[in-house]
C-alpha cells in the first residue's frame, strides 16, 4: 500500500523547542514528497509549509493545558480519521499527544515518538499510562539511549526504532561563513567580547545554574568574557540572584528566547556553546552549533554524546562538576587551535544528521507498517 496521508498530533511551529522543531521538520518534509500531512496541535501553532494545521482550544494553566489538549486532540483525531481517512497517525510526546491518539477511535496504525522528558515522566508519576500507550503499533525514540529506556519500561523491543533529529545542514553551513562579529550585531550581543553561551529553557534538568560557579573560576583569567543565557523559564531569577552573589553579575546576561530563524545567528555569535543537561534525549542544539562552526561542550548524559569522540568532535563533561566545566571552557577559549580542530571535525557529525534523512526514515517506517515488504526498517 502506498502512503498517501499522515496525521501528526504534536506540539508544533513556531515554538523553537526540541519537540516542536522535530515535529515541524518531519511534517513539512513529508508534505514536500506529495504525502497529505495534517497536524493537530495547540492553539498558538502555525503552518510552516504545505501541511494543514488544526489548532485545538486549551486552558492556559500548567496542568490543565496538557489535559485539555489531550481531550480535544483525541476527539479531533477520531473525527479526522473518520471523515478524511488517514494511512498513519504519528504522535509526538507520549504523555499528551501519545495519550490522545491512544484514546482516539482510529483504524489507522499509530506511531508514537518519544522525545525524552516524556519518558522521564513515564518512569515516575505517569507510569500508569504505560499500558494505555502499549496499544500503539510502533515506537520511535530519538536516540539509542532512549530506546533502551523504553524497552526497560516494557515497550516491545522489536517495535522500537531510533530516528534522531537533524539539522538543515545546507542553510546552517552558509551561516558558518558569517564572521562572528556580524552574527553578534544581528542579535544584539557584544561585538568584541568572548561569549560563553547557554541556549535552552531555564529549567532544572537543563542545569543552567552549574555554569555560574564554573564561570566564577574563570573571570579573572578570561577578561572581556561574558556568560550569556538564551531562554526563558522558572530559574531566570535564581540565575541573576546567584550571579550577583558570586559577584559576576556584570558579566552575566539573560536574553529572551529567540525566534527559530534567529537561533543559528545566536549560536554562531558564541565562542563556545555549553550544554550541561543532567538529562538530554538527543541534543538538536549541539548539532546546530556544530553546523554553524561553534565548538561545543556537552554533558555526557546527552544522547548525542554517543556519536561524538571526546576532544575531537566536542568536549564531553560530567555536568555535575564545576571544575570539569571550567577547565573545558578555558581550554576552548584559550587555545584557538583546539577550537578550530574541534569545529572542523564536528562538521562531519552535523553532516550525518539532516532533516532530509530524518524524514526519509519516517517515510520508510510508515511504508513498512503499511505492508510494503520492499522497505526495511532497522529496529
């Protein structure tokens, strides 16, 4: 059976976070192949290409937002499947979209994509949802580490495949040719300073606070160097408070979350990107930084670290060690030849993970599920 239509239930464009970016790239690139793609998402979502987006009403309060989206998305999926006909339904993020499609009345096979923080919830307070999610036909993990966690939760290993996220390598490699000073002007950052960048939501598992004591160790030896946080979240005030207490407040800046089209310029503006997460299923920002020519220091707990050679593609660190982080930052900033060595070799990693390849893997998976024996899926 040829694949002609896909229904995605997912957080979506224009939010520049990992799940939203991943789902948007998959949907738009599938639509370019001629597949009819329809997306059920939140009220603020916007169409990004040739796909159709249905925006669900939700209550804008922390727990109620997810609950109301799950209920409305489940009903909408049932109606669309009945009225329009759907070949495959693909849900992104298990505890909302995954529950929605599991509850929906669907004849089409259901593919559930896990992104990381949803699996953490399923290992904890939301573990009772696992039996409901076992009704899906196939499961996608964005990294091998995450696939192992799914198997440990009881999801059938033979129905789990790994499809990592990627980058728009062609577009980002052109930004790599822009001088850092020009990129900084484009996003309003100091032109002649050295910039250590943290770019993620300011939430506990992204571990933004650990950079402050690490930075404190460096301020005397690294003049004209700034620690820049790009993102928003509940830890913003605590970051500023601790920076002040450590007497580095004048060298620490918080800038708001930027639109998706500005992300590459912020990454290019940095002398080094630091990703100190205590949990990170994959690491799209790591690949994007590599593609724009910015050296990366990344947590050993990030899924992407599995495909990196330490001190060759990036510096891989223990995110709980301020000293290890400080030494890695100092090594990059004080040794331009090391930074250049890492940047040149990291490009080979970014080139291997493109959104085109991600979309092709989904196309192959969906075709396999529909019964075309000529398409093989590596599980």
